[in-house]
C-alpha cells in the first residue's frame, strides 16, 4: 500500500473544500496534521490543526473542537482571520427551508 504524501493530502483537502464537505475537510486536515507531525514539520502541523479546529466549529462539531483545544493548548490563543460565512449561511437556509428552526 502506498504511503500518503503532502500532495495527496493537499488534493483531498482541496476536493473537500470545493465540494463544501466541511466535515471531511476538517477530518483530512486533522489527519494531515498528524502526518506532518510525524514528518517533524511542527509549524505546518499546527496550521492544519488550527484549520481543522475552525472547520469543526463551522460544521457544528463543538465537542470535537473543544477536544482539539484541550489537546493543543496553542488553539486557545488563536483568532480566526476570516469566517466561512458561505457555508453557515447556506446551512441555515437549508435548515429554515426544512422547517427545523
């Protein structure tokens, strides 16, 4: 079995983002962070964990985001630069159309 590569992870993240699969994008970023940690690239790993953290929040997986912040203390100091409002707006519109709110 072929081992993963940075290119494979980047392509997977890009495909998830294009398809607006926020949940999968968060998970791939989290796995990519673990891969980068194994490659001794701590800065890039932290960037991926940060991205995963905010994606989990966007998705509504607040318990998972909380777990990441407990596992990675630097997340408690991180501020988001730009929120993914497109997904949240579309999600709220679908929820309202279905009569869930």
